[in-house]
C-alpha cells in the first residue's frame, strides 16, 4: 500500500498514512482532527539510482563529443 502525506489544517502538522486508495483520509495523529488535506509529494523509485548514473554518464559523453568536435573545427 502507498504512503500518503497529509497536512492538518487544525494544528498545522504534517503526517504520513499508509492506506489503500479506497480508504478515506484519516484523522490527525497529533490533535485527532479530521480537517486534513492530502499533500502532493515527490516520488522515489528505489531502483532508479542506476538510471541517474547512466543519464549522467551519457551527458558527460555527449559534452566530451561536443568539445572534441569544437576542437577539431578550430584545427581545420
């Protein structure tokens, strides 16, 4: 089940809830108020680390190629 982040409008505290998409928003664990709103949070993919490395390596290679082309144009 996903983890959702909520903000309590009553006590202004943020909290997380593990719940199904079919469940209603729960009450605030700090003040027990039901006046809460869901916060849109960033996602994190556990296996995405290798994608970042591959993208950064590809970007570095692309910059190297561009630099080599520029140097070759200067010598001609």
